C-alpha cells in the first residue's frame, strides 16, 4: 500500500507522468475494446429510424351520442343519447332553454358570442344532465357584457354566414373558428355598439343570400358576392337609412325563399317569385312578400 501511495503521489505531482499514464491507459482500452474482441464487438444494429406515427388525441375519445342543452342564463350540460329535442328539462328558477342539439362525444362544440368571439368546447368534457349542468363562463372567458348567441357542432369543411347588427358580414370557414384556449377567437370585428346578429350554417347547395332589415325591407343577392374571411368586419349586405340588420339566411334560389309563419302549427311558407327582390349586394331593398313575419326573422 505504501508503494501504491508513493506512485499515486508522484503521479499527482508530475504533469509529465500524468500524460504518460493517460497514453498507456488509452492504449490498453483500445486494445481491450477493439472490434475483433469480445468486448468490442457491436451488439446493436444501425438502421433508419421507423417513421413517426401521428395521431390526434381525439382518436382516444369513445364515440357516443349526446344531447347538448344550453340555458338562457348560460348553464350547459350534455344528456346521454339523442333524446327528443322537444323534451322538457329542469332548469334553475327563472331559467329556460336557449339552445339544444344532438352531437357525438367526439364532436367539437362552437359557441358564438354577441361580441364576435367564438369558443370551442369538447362534447366529451361537458357536465352530465343529472343536475343543472355548469355555467359556461367557468369553461370559457366570456366577456361580462357578452352573451352566447349561437351554439352548433363544428363540421369540418363547413361554412357559416356571419353578420353584425350594422349589416356587415362575410362567409367564414368553420375550421377557422376553432379556438385552442379559453379566450376563444375573435372572428367578427364590431364597431360603434354593433353586435353579432346572424350566425347561419351554409348548406353546400346554397347559392343566394336573403337579408331583411329592421325597416322590414328585403334584399336577395348572389352568395358569391360575399368574401370568405377568417376575421374582419366583412362587407355591407344591405343599405339602411335607419336601424340595421334584423336577419339573414342563405338558400337555393331555384327552390325559393322560405320562412316560418309562426303560431302553434309552425307553418312554413315558400316564395318562389322573388325576382323583384334580387338585386346587387348593398342595395336598400323593398318590402317583403305579404305574410312575412312581423318579427323580421326567417325562423
């Protein structure tokens, strides 16, 4: 041990001896781990890495039918299965139904707010319907003065007609409305006290737009006159001297323009002779056909 101590002490005190010792040790290691030795032989194979497999987390969600209910005061819940949409549900005192729809747990739910923001909720994450549900404001950062004005299922490739109460609007792709965070996505820019008035899904066959103002004047124009935008104010749909936009809808010109007559029977009337209302976008329009609802809405 004394001899080993003396050797190590000499090694620590001499940089030259340290270099010599390193060279000797490295030479021994190279010899011991050479490719033709038992220790040096390769034990793994070198090959190209397997391609990465990408998958969506949504693929892990079990698909099941649900009925989504949103109340006037903003309480949301999801009942298992596709129950009748006219079924009675219990609400807190002073509350009532605002929106109801059928969906799947794999669907994304789009919520449109009056301030032009859109929010996204996973239907699999909605509270059950045994109670009153939960306030939607605990799930999204909805502004205090804003309210949910529409609820729909996101349909990949789908389109919406969006318009403000001032009569400006555009076409938006549903895919551009999905939000990743609680803050949602600002889609319709609103000014001077305007609110988001129209959120209508556009069927693939629809080719025309019908707008009615607070003044009850009606205009019909080609859907192609509207721009497709991800965000903005849009273009003027109809010109008003007083008031603004009451409602707008898209439809197939060849099938005629339809609206609900109201009343307990929920009758629908279709007007096929609408050439006198077909004008260029931005016109003032004229009074609607006889029998058009006094509410100024198509449904």
